[in-house]
C-alpha cells in the first residue's frame, strides 16, 4: 500500500433537523394547541487516532467527510432523531492544521480525538414558542447548519528508532532483516523513495523503526529526497547512523559529521538525539571496518546478509529505547480550543449592507423565511442583538438591502417593542 503522509480534507458537520409546526388534533375538539416537536442535533465529524490505520491514503482519495443531519421534528411532540457522529480514524501522529496553517490538534496517542466539524443544533418545534399571548405559533426553527472547514492533515510517524544514512548504506536491507517490512532493495542510490516502517519484536519489547530515503550533503537545501522525510524521525528516541565502509565515492570517516550537519539544519534538536554508529556490510569489508574503528571507536559492525552483529545491535537499541521510555513522560498530544472573539461587523457591499456575525447568521439560517410570523420573530431577535442599531450607525436607510449569510432583506427599522416576541435565545 502506498504511503501517504499528507491530505487536505473538507469536513462538514450535519445540520440540525428542522423543528415541526403541528397542531394537536382530536375528534370533536376543533382547536388543538401546538404540538410540533424539535429537530434532532446533526452529527459531528470527529478525527480519532487509531493504530489500525497506517496512512492518510484513504482520506487523500476521499477528502470529503460529512456527518448526517438530524431528524426533523414531527407532530405529537415527537422530536427528531439525533444523528450519529462520523468518526474518522487517522494514524496516531497525525497533526491537524486549519487552512491558514494554524495547528489545532496533534493526535499523538492512541484514541486522541478532535472534533473537526460540529453538527448543528436541532431547531425548536412550534410547541416551544407558545406563550400566554401567542397560543398558536405557526412557525418553528429550522435546524442550525453544521460547521464546515478545510483541514490539512500531516502524519508524523511515531518511530522509536530512525535509520539515517547516505543512499545505498544498507538501511532498507537492515529493516527487512530485523522486521517484517518488505522495502525495495537495490545496489543503486535512492532506491527508497518513501519511508518504510517496521515493527521489531525482541523478547518483551517491541519498537518501531523508520527507514527513510538516503540523505546527501546539501539535503537541507533540498538536494535528494531524504530531507522531506526527516520529520518522520523527528520524534525518534534513538538514531542509527549507518556508514557503508564499501562506499568508493567519499571518505566514510566523514559520513557521520555530514549526516549530523544535515540533521542540524533541519532541526537542531535532532542532531542532539541519542545515536549509535553502525558500520554495515561487515561480510564484505573487514579491512575497511578496522580502519574506520579509529574514527568510530563505539561503532557496531553488522552484516544484514550474514547476520553478524545484529544481536548486539538489537540489545543496544532495546536498552536505549527502554531507557527513553522510562524517562520520557507519555507524549502529549493536544487539541486547541480556539475561541475567536468576534465583533458584529457592518460593511457596504455592492450597494447593499453586509452584516457579518455568527450569531446573526445563525439566527437567519434557522428561520423559515416563508413564514411571516417567523420573520417577525427574526426581526425582533436582530433588534435585540443590536443588528438594527449597528446598521443605523453605519448609515443604512429604510429600503436599503441588507445581506446576512446567504439571505437578503429590505431594511425596515423599527423601535423595539414590548409585545413579548423578543427572545434572542
Ligand atoms: N554484502 C552486503 N551487502 C549489503 C548489506 N546490506 C545491504 N547490502 C547491499 O547494499 C545495497 C544497498 O542496500 P539498500 O538496503 O537498498 O540501501 P539503502 O540505504 O536503503 O539505500 P537507499 O534506499 O538508496 O538510500 C544493496 O545492493 C544491498 O544488497 C550487507 O550487510 N552485506
Ligand atoms: Mg533504501
């Protein structure tokens, strides 16, 4: 399966169901009271980190995610059904950005959740609008529209151990030998084009190894491929620097210094990470390895072909991973709850007035504009919210066009009255 580490998705919460306009009917009783029930709430779109998912492929191919709308209310005070939330599984390590790049959630651990688009509230049925002076309200709320947003998801693999090395150093061969990963292996550079993850099981400990494309000098300026994938090892507890003693085109004694430079240019913290130097292909390069020992006295020599040195390598890796796990607190994923203070705004727009304010837009969206009573109530709501005052303050004149959300109205200002219709709830 292809590895996909970025996806842009559109999430849409379900709208609330409409409230019902209904009147009680019973044989021989001519005038029943209102009994229209409320609409149900719409479902929310929720992103949840789950280990059963390894890539963002599915979301990249199906970027539109919508939750169902709530059921409509009905007569006899029957409320509409609440829609179920739509749960979208993403790999642990998925970071969520808004369109402008703001990081809003980091779903780092299993079961971390983020409400990506809230469903709309159900509209109230006409039974809820009955008062002493308005016994037979012939209107109800429409359901509130669900939230919508474009989000950018970015996957940072949660590798415990990152394999870092020049192209052809033997990274993929090593991961294939110690885990069930089956990467492509070949005797030319840049064989690996996408990161491979492998789970290594040794005794009671299992850990995740990431094999990323080879780094070359200048990778941090965009040369080669490896740099783009360095983020996948940015959370690794341990880095293995793989040095290929058989390389002919360079001085291998300088490999680790060059690799470390490239890491530092990407993220200085990465260059400070605990690391082990691994001299590869020991079956084919005994003499060269002896020479390299002067530069890398603590290095482990291995052969992924003969198996030489692999037990010792795994022992040292497990010790480092366990030490890191014992010391490090569980990684904190987080969800930011952003509340953007929002002011009522009136601007002129092509000969009309545009009102921008979520509260007013929601009130309009929830009003059935074909119903005169409902429109009267909306007008009183807008007055008590201060919309009329703001329009007058901006210079609106009677008869001017006023746009709120997707609707347009004629401006007919009136002073707030006391007939009990004001309820801006
Ligand atoms: N003799 C010998 N050859 C090896 C060993 N490990 C890897 N090789 C060979 O080295 C070549 C490169 O191996 P890869 O595992 O593809 O190297 P890589 O580091 O993943 O390379 P890129 O993906 O291009 O960065 C292949 O021809 C392997 O067969 C080893 O332990 N002994
Ligand atoms: Mg490779």
